[in-house]
C-alpha cells in the first residue's frame, strides 16, 4: 500500500517600504497550510529583507498592490499598509 502525497500551500505577505520588490520589508504575515509539516521561513523579523530575497528562496509572487495616488491633503492620513505583495509556495507532503 503506497502513501499518497498531498500538496499544501504556504502564503507569505510582505509589506514593503516602496512599490519595488527590492524595497525593504516593513511588515509581514505568514500562513502555513502545512500545519508545521512543511519548510519554515527564515528566523528573524522580518524573515526576508526584500521581496527579491523571498523570490531567491523559492517563493512565487501571486499579487502586488496597485499604485494609487494620494489626494491633496491625504499625505499624512494613516490607513492600511500599501505596497503589499503576496507570495506562495506549494509544499508536497508525504511520499
């Protein structure tokens, strides 16, 4: 009897200082669909210094945030973090 392998997804959100992938990471979130059975992310806060570093580690870019111009007088309004990039990697579990 053979064990079937299953594929699970890991998702990494990186918020950058600017709109380019080589900007510095200022915030992050990691969601692990493998429940800890897959590879972990690098230790540290943040786990990668830039989005490019995550690509070099095997993450695939799924989405980047649209660039939206600020209106006059909105330059100092607090809101959600812009420059959000969403990465994924698929992990095969089992043999």
